[in-house]
């Protein structure tokens, strides 16, 4: 997989996962994408399974707005989750894994595409239940490892009801990085 934060085109000869393209295309929860890439001289196929996670965005003390965010389960040599959704939506991912005959404990890696609370809110749940390695773009590390930075610099009403808690990032990614 390649990490392309800005959605730019990649000239690599292997197929790439482009997070923003996948997010735009995966409006059908039954849709999956196959990614073929060379691994030690062979071809490996991964499947990307979008998981639709509805949540409510608090606007003020009395009003919430219905929203949806997608997470992606990537099956391949190791099980990977792209984004963990808003806090409280973890059960949608757990259910999708179960439907696939998988367990949360099978999860080896979580990749956060960016630091917004509706994309990192489930990080703590997966850290505690699966103990995966966490990865994100280098520019998002300080916001994910210390959510207080994000809240102080970009206060959002109800931030902690969406974001959960900080997690340790094990791998910093740059544009164009490949993830095996």
C-alpha cells in the first residue's frame, strides 16, 4: 500500500491504496477493492472492506447532527484497519470482523488517515483489545499521540465525546511510503 496524504498520483508499478480515493468510492458498504502487489517476488491480493459508522456530531448542549464516517478492514497477509471511527462506533467494526470470521484480536495494524476525532475515536478500544501497531502520517503524530494538543489548538464542541484518548504511534508515514 502507498500512503498519499494529498491524493496525488503515484507512478509505482504496483497497485496502490489511495486513502482519499477509496473513501470517496466506498459509498456501498458491500463494495470491496482488490489490491495486488508484489511481496517477496510474488503477487498478494488484499481486500478492502468498508465499514459504515453512523455517529452524532454534537453542535451545542441541545443539538446533535447525524453523520457517517467509514473505516476500512484490509485483509491480506496481516489484518489492518484504516481509521477507527468516532468513539462509540467500535461495535460496527467488531461486527464486520465477526461477519468475516475474524476477531478484533486478529488485528495487527491500525492506520489513521488523519487526526480528526471521528477517524481516531476508536483508537483506544483497539489499543486495549487488539494491541496493534498504530501508523499515521508524520504531520498527524502529535495530534494523535496527544489529543489535548488538538483540542487546545482547534477546539471543537464535544471533542472528547468523539475522540476518546491518545495512543502511541509506532510508525510515522510520509507521502508515497509503502506499507507491507
